[in-house]
């Protein structure tokens, strides 16, 4: 498939603008958002873009894409903490609702089922935004994930554990929970974000296919609402 390629210096503004467009088009948008480094510049800009346009996310439901297990509430490496600090706490008025897997429950497996039910009750996900992992993962759907994988507890790969150390969790968690490939594919629209030259090789693999569980992002190919939004650095990094 063909990605949308945006000059690197304009990429974050452009994606924030598109998110604001999506919210303007559907003020009760159910929007699933990732953490990781890729979307952070977008989150830094979105509150200002909404303010400048007189827009509001007050009717929006945010769904957390994934979460580490075993970190206490408020830990700085937790995805919900990062999402709150980098975006939700900066939105005025605040978003209407934030749905995340209740990982602090004694049984995170039952929390996954409750989360999927809550998302369905909210009408399902309109738009899921994903960062492209270097190994092709989306959320914590690591290589080996299948198109019918539900929201579930997963064992983290060494590269995801390494990322957790970078966020301040040392020793890093061994497991996490992720929105599954099945509920991602059930979303009406999917945006895959890729920035920087280090994403060039995996971006090319995803765009060219073939579809394979070894590269979970390729399982999204064929979804009619899929858009890949890359910056020039990632697009040029393609071999
Ligand atoms: P990154 O990670 O945005 O930190 O590059 C993407 C991912 O691994 O999900």
C-alpha cells in the first residue's frame, strides 16, 4: 500500500490537525490512543490545535491501547500515566471518558474481558491510532499475534522490555495487556504512524507485505479504513 508521507518538520502538526478534524467531524468519537515516543509530539500539539480552532474533546471517549503489568498506579512508565500527563491533563475541557484495562485488578485476564465489553458498550472504536514498532508490533501485539487475537495478557519481547526501562521501569515488567488484533481490526478507521529513519526498514516490510503474523502490522493490510502516515525520514529510510 502507499503511505501518506509528510515532511518531518510538519508531521506532528499535520497529524494533530487531522485528529482535530476527526473530533470536529464526530464530537463523540471513540478514539484509541497509543503511547511510545512516536505520538508524543502529536499530543504536545493537539490541545493547542483544538484551542485555536475552538474545538473540544468534551464528548470524546479515549481508549488506552495497552498497559504494562506489575507497575503501581501513577508509575511514570505506565501507559495511562504517560497518556494523562502528555495529553489528557492538558485538554480543557477534559475528554468525556477514559477507558483502560483495569490492570490493578487481582485478575488482569478478567479485566481484559470487562474492558472489551466496556468498549463495545461505548459503541466500538471509531479510530485507533498505532505507533509502528521496530519489530512490526502494534500495541503489545508482538510477532506471533493473529488476526483473531483478543485483548489479552501478553509476554513482552526483549525490545519492549527495553523500551520500558527507557520510560523508567527498571527492572522492566515481563508482561502487559494489549488491545487485541481483532478489536483493532473491528475499528472503523486505523492510522499507523511511523517516524524517523530507524522505522524505514519495518515500514517498507509493512507496506510491501506479505501479510504475516511475524509482522503484526501487516495483519492490518486490507482493512478498508487503514492509513499509514509516515514522515519523510521514515519513508526515505526505506531500502
Ligand atoms: P515508538 O514505539 O513509538 O517508541 O517508536 C512504537 C512501538 O514500539 O509501539
